[in-house]
């Protein structure tokens, strides 16, 4: 990897990697990553409600009241 400037070599992300590597070398530890035995289950309880608001014109309202079997 080639850096444009010496500051790029010592950026925050590179310093974190360097410190993590140094800590692992100092402790002599090893990191093992294994998959879980059971599948990961995510329960999402989502409630979706919808509210419908409507208004009727006075003429339409009286027309519906006069002819209840129209709909």
C-alpha cells in the first residue's frame, strides 16, 4: 500500500488496526470465530393501523339519507 502523505499512514483507522495488532501480539492470544449452533431468530412485532377519514358534501349526504339502498 502506498500513501500520499505520512499523515495518511497514521490515520485514525490505520492507528486502530496497528493498536489492535500490537495488543494481540503482546498478549499472544488467538481469536476464534465460530458460527452459532442455533439459527438466529429475530422477532418483529409490528402493528400497522390505518385510519380513514372522509367528509361528505351536504348534498351528497342528504342524497344518501334519502336513498339508503343506493350503495
